[in-house]
C-alpha cells in the first residue's frame, strides 16, 4: 500500500506539483501559438490558460 507523503492537514498542493502544472500550462500556450491569429473560442481558451498560469505563479511565490 502506497502512503501519501502529504498529510490531510497540509493545505494546498506541494510546490513540485504547482511547478508541474505551470510547465503544462506554458507548454499548452506554446503549442497553440500561431502567427495568423485565433478564432474567438481559441482566444477565450488561451485567455483562461494565461489566467491559470498567473494564478499558479502567484501560488508558487507564496509557497516558496
């Protein structure tokens, strides 16, 4: 049986997990970048990803 190294009383995600999420969001933005512009749904999705990336960055700053 695997034990969870994070106890139930610890708030939030471990810093390593937050960094992994930040990397995934950055890669998703890079992978969908195009020089010719985006459709409205694509602009909206990229906006949500940028917002999530900023929020994760703030969480990392607080955790560090």
